[in-house]
């Protein structure tokens, strides 16, 4: 019988790849590749994971939202916990994009209820809130104190159960929380907030409406494409990124048109996980950097703001990475192997544009954003985007003026 791993053991697999780099002289460089400790995936994955939950603690804080309760998804989870003899308390105060106030409220409940592990059931907002609660419960203070720092904490075990196929938060060391005082989306990170277990059960994604399916699916595409074209891309992240991009182009339209298409839902859940693993290790670039300020100031859901930006951002940076974007164009069959890198890259961009059209992604104006307020916020948005660090991962060198021009082009 296999021995149980002690609870104090790190909850992530950190695979160190040693590669030889030849520049002026041969050097050895270690690359750390981070993934969740365990992934249980497929139909009825939650039932398969039930026994594993008992190893994590005795009382869970379920971090979720009221929609999950109304749909009956929380009840499914509660029944699994009860069968295993586990206690739980539900925090369903997550709504919209997660904020510092939600995190503080959840942390207070975690402590007063005497919980010793956490389970997030929901979209990226629930998963991100869980990670922030886990960190704040150990470190104390305010979640805003962690902005710009790597989170290091002996956090309680975390289980991530995504109900949308897009954010990939179940496979990342990142969480995005809004600082409500300054209207800034904080990108917080640290290997210690990586979920111990990811349970990817497609039955929970079946209830996602078409608009959510579209937005989260394009979020996953953005994760994968940005990871592949990032300066920080590596051998393993490339494998996950390419696979995710191919899977998304094949199955996202089907999941959007028919939410009950089980095969499409399963494949999109896999793609979101792959994309999450990819950007967790290679990071994101200009789209995410520019998306967060739009979300913070105009309360646009993250997936939708990414979708609004993806075409204009990729158009602007294409000439800095024709080879990388060209690889993506060939991978999805938009260009043949003989096509030049530039032609294949432009074919990929055209395919992205066609996909956005199929998924009925709105413009800023169609979404209802006020034009005057938007243009009056461009300087702040560009500054906040640059401060996030994400645009600096883009292979084409960008400055704040470039970002301002991209923001302006969205209303052309």
C-alpha cells in the first residue's frame, strides 16, 4: 500500500529540466515547470476524487457563488463530502470579478468556521478567490499588501473544480483580485497558491450559457497563444500551448452552438487545463496586460475583455513574432507547411477574427461602455497595463504609447 504524503509536503509537482545552452560558452540552465499536484479529469471526475478529499482535511470551506447553488452544483459537491464524512461551510459571496472585500469576507468565515482546507466550485472568480483566501488566512494583513510580491505561505490544501472551460485557474499559480480602492486588478502569484488537486468534471460545464462558453473559450485561446508567443516560452509550455490552440479551434464552436455536446465540453475542459499549464509556466503578454484595466474600470468580465482585445493586440505585435504566430497558423490548418512565416501568421490572425465573429463577441460600444469615459481613461489603462508586467513578455518591444494606440483602435 502506498504511503500517504505528509500534509506539509509541497502540493505542486515541480519538474526541473536541465538543458545545455550554447552562447559564448556552454552553460547549464534549470527550468522549473509547475503543475497542480494531482489532476482528476473526465466524466464523473468528482466521484473519482472523493476518497482523495479525505486526505486533505476534516472541514472544507466551499468557495462558490449563488448561481452554482441555484443550479444544484453545490448540492452535488455537498453530497460527495457527506458520503465521505467530511464537514463543510459554504461561502457563496463571490459574484462578478473577485475583489479584496470578497477575499476578506471569505477569510473571516474560513477562520471562524474552523476549516482546514478549501474547495472552489465555479468559474475563474471562485477559483481565484479561494487562492487569495488561502494566502490571506496564513499571512494576515490585507490582500492588497501582496501586490508585486511573490506569495510564500504554508497554505492549506486547495481543490479547484472549474465550471467553465477557459480560465485555467485550476492549473496556475496566479490569482487576479480587484483592489476596489484604486480600481486596479492585481495580478498575484506564487507556487504556494497552486491548487493541490484539480478536478475537471465536464458535467459542471454543461450549464454554462453560450455567451459564457464563448468568453471563457477565447480566454483559454488567449492563454495558449500568448504562452506560445511569450518571451518566456519553453519546450514543455510549447507542447501544452499548441495542443490547446488546436483543440479550441476544433471544439469551441461546437460547444458554443450546442451546450449539451458532451464531447465538445470534455475537449474544451482539457484545452482550458492545457492552456492554464502553458501560461502558468510561460506567462501571458499584451492581451492580458491590457484586458485587466478594462475589466477593473468598466466591470467587463475577464474573458469578454480578452476577446475584445485579441484581434487588435495580435495585429499590432504580429511582426515581432511571425515565426511563432506562423506555427499556430500551420497547427490549426489555416496555412500549409510551405507558407512563409508571415503568411502563416496572418492566416492565424484571420482565423482568430473568424472565430470571434462565429462566437458573436461584442465590441466595446455594443457592450455598453461609454465612449467619452473610455477615451478619458486610456492614459490610466495604459499605465496600469505596463505596471502589470505582462506586456513586457511580448516578443515585440512595447511602450505605453503603443498600448494607448491599441486602446484607441478598439473604437475605430
